[in-house]
């Protein structure tokens, strides 16, 4: 069985020693760019020391993301964003853009940080089925709004994931082609779902993994979805599935029977709204700590092999979570996605994640994760199980993204960039994210 593992993207500015990048970034000119923006938008530009700057500069999910932008620009409209990009172009000022704060490529040192906090359109269109929303939201707020109308939309499983990062990563463009200031999503009827966490002790892992593999390979029930989490502690392992069934009448569906055959140490599966489910899963992630995701094809043994060395250098008490998160994408999901989105997308399968406290351990952990990823790639290539695809929304800064799009699709990207961004603004002045290398 092949398992894919995505990693969170890092801003070029946050890549620590030992990480490589193919781009050389020119020095930003923050004073000139910030001054020009302050002249044009006197009430929307904020410097260090101001309450707005201090607030906005701390709205991040991970401690590896905070930096020190020269100023913060907080637009109110799409036109504000467009004009700010032109100001940055004309002053040769680097900038970054932040939506809800989840992605690692959403900050910059010395340049202009554009925060989309005030782009907060959230309303149903006249047809009653299409949702119009701005990029300043997390999915929890979106689900809560739709809940009033017995509606839902396809989005993040965690309430803390922000809207623009998931959707842009799904589209596959990263920060190469523009800034999206409004999204329109199809909604669907949803009152409640049957969902929750089903956790077993590590002693059942040998039975738990085959149950998950069989579900991944043979499940045909389009209402079910089962991400799996294997989390390591200093002395033991715990395995869990996030069981999700899109029904307000069916509980304990047959498709989940192999998991229920194993004794649980915790089970939170009940009927609940999608909003409550997203809040529950968000509790799996500790805010304001350092975290790193990696993507690719993985094997369990290689994932666990580095742990003794890791724990010898970093006290286990400093770790919040070390896990493999497997996300099965069955044939029914693929067919359904193509039916509603024939253009396609770039969504991936699995995730590996490390969360820790203490910036003094960053370089060691980054290096260890990079070495582990290389070992996994080598092993799966040898076994002829390697998959070049890495999900952008969960990929680390050292990982290749666009090779997984296929040669034909990858070849289209530079020409699209040159057509719509002839000055190379998004290639040269917006350094964060995965660049196509124009």
C-alpha cells in the first residue's frame, strides 16, 4: 500500500540554516514602500509599536512564522489590494500576504505584510446555494454561519484552518499568479453529521493499520471518510481514526465496522453539526507552537527510526505531537471531484507532522525531518512505490511541488505567469510560497 504524506509550506524568509532554496531574494526597500503606502492609505498602514501592528503580527498558527515586517497594510476592499500591489511594484518593495494565518509563507522580514483580516464578506448569494466569502475567515466561522441555514460547504476539517490557504493550495497556484480577495463556493444541505475520534492503544496498531488499508482500498460508501492518525509518545504509540459520516440519521455505519471491532480507549462519535466537528478536530492542534509538516510517500518504520536520536537532543516534554496522518482518497471521491470540478485540483493524500516548543531546537528538528524525508523517498523508490506528488497545502519548504503536476501541466505555469504578470511581481517581490521559477 502506498501512503502519501503532505507538508506545510514555509516562507522563504523562515527557512532555517541547512534548508536550500533555488531563488536569491533581493533586498526589500520597506521604508520607501511603506512610506508610499502610508501616503496613499494613511489609515490602513501600521508601523511597529502600534496596537494594530502588534496584534496582526501575532496572528499565526506556528511560532516559526512570526517575523518583523517593515509595516503592515490592512486593506478594506479588493481595490485597496490591487493598488497596494502596484505601489509595491513601483517602489520595488517585497511583500507577503496573510489570510487566516495557517500557511507558513504568509510573513516577511522588513517588507510589507498585507493582512486580509478586514476582507470579511460572508453571505449567501441570491440563489440561496452559493456562498460568497472573503479571505479573512477561518473555516470555523464559515461553518457556523452556514449552520443557521442548514447548509455546509466543502472546506477544512479543522475550524482553525483559514479559507484562502486551503483553496489556493487546492487550485495549485500558490503565490505565483495573484491575490484572491473573494471566493464563491457551492453549498449543500447539512443539518448534522455522525462523526468523532475513535482511539485505540498502540498494542492494536498491527490490526488497526490493515483495517485502515482495507477501508482505503475497498470502501465504496461516498458518505464516509476516515483520516487516520498515528501519534508517538516517548514510550508508546496511540492510533486513532477521525470517523466522518455525512448523515443525520445513520450512526455506526457498516463501512466503519472494522474499526469498531477493536476496543477503544476513547470514542467521541455522535451526531453533531459540521461546525462542532471542526471545533473538536481543531483541538488536536496546539496554537502558538512551532510545527512542521512533510509530504510524500511514507513507510512507518522509517518514520519512527529517528525518534531515539530526536529524543536524545530534544526533551520529550517539548513535543506537542509527532504523528503520521493518513488521508484516504478513494475512487468515489476522485470521481465526485472531477464531476463538480472538471478543471482539476492539487489535493493530496497523507500528512506527517511534528509540533514542538522551543526555537533553540528548530535547526535540529528541521534537519532531522529533512533527512527522514530523504530516507523515505529512497526506500519507496527502491520498492517502486514512490509518488512524486506532494500536496502544496501541507508541504515543507525543501520539497518539490510542481513535478507532481505532470510534465504538461508544469510546463504551462511559466507561460501563464509571463502572460498575466509580465513584470514578475509575484515571482520577485512576493518571495514566500512555492515558486515556479520563471
